[in-house]
C-alpha cells in the first residue's frame, strides 16, 4: 500500500515496480480503480463479470491506482474488496491511495467490508508512506516555476 498526499510519486513508483515485474516475465495488470469499477459494472450488466475477473486474476501483480476513488454503486463498493479477496495469498497487489485506512468505511460505504479488505491488506502487506512536497506543485508553471531548467554542467 502506497499512501501519501497527491503528487508524492505513489503512481510513479507503482508503475516502475510493474515495469520491473514485466521485465522479469511476470503478468501485470494496472487499473485506475474508478475506471476498473466502471468496467466491472458494465461486465456485470453484460453477463461477462466472471470472465473479466478471471482475466484480472491471471496476473501475477495487480496495481490498483487511486484506490479509494470508487463510484458509490454496489459494484463500486464491492470491486476493490473482490479483487483483493481474490488475490489474497495468491498474487501480489499494489494499491496507491491518499485516503487513510481509517476512512475506508466511507469509501466502501460499509465499515464491515472496509474492515475485511483492510484485514487482508495488512496481513501480508507493507505500508510505504510518501511524504514531502508535491513534485507537480514544485514544478508548476502556474506558480512561476521553470520546468525546463538545464542540468548543471
């Protein structure tokens, strides 16, 4: 679980680890969680949900970016838990979020579902907290910062 405020490099790190896993010959799936929920909702309506979940489950590593930004639908609330429960002790998952675990009940709209998901994550998981300043804000043209600085000679 990569946790920290916006712009601290959580997604960048997750992608880098995913690329390394691919280089090692592992299957990787990267999903922005909200988009995945929408795709799973469509698959449920189309009767292809189990096929889609099996496809996701073939990966050795699943990356859930922006974990916590989930549409408030029944599929939206259950999707992250279903992916994590299906991965539990079977494959690796990386989740990047800026929502602290104590507030997951509001994300899932169900404290029991949030507790079950959190329990699976913490059992074998590690927490990496990103601190410091936002890289994007530090380079923001809006604030008069120059992002095209030349490297030192």
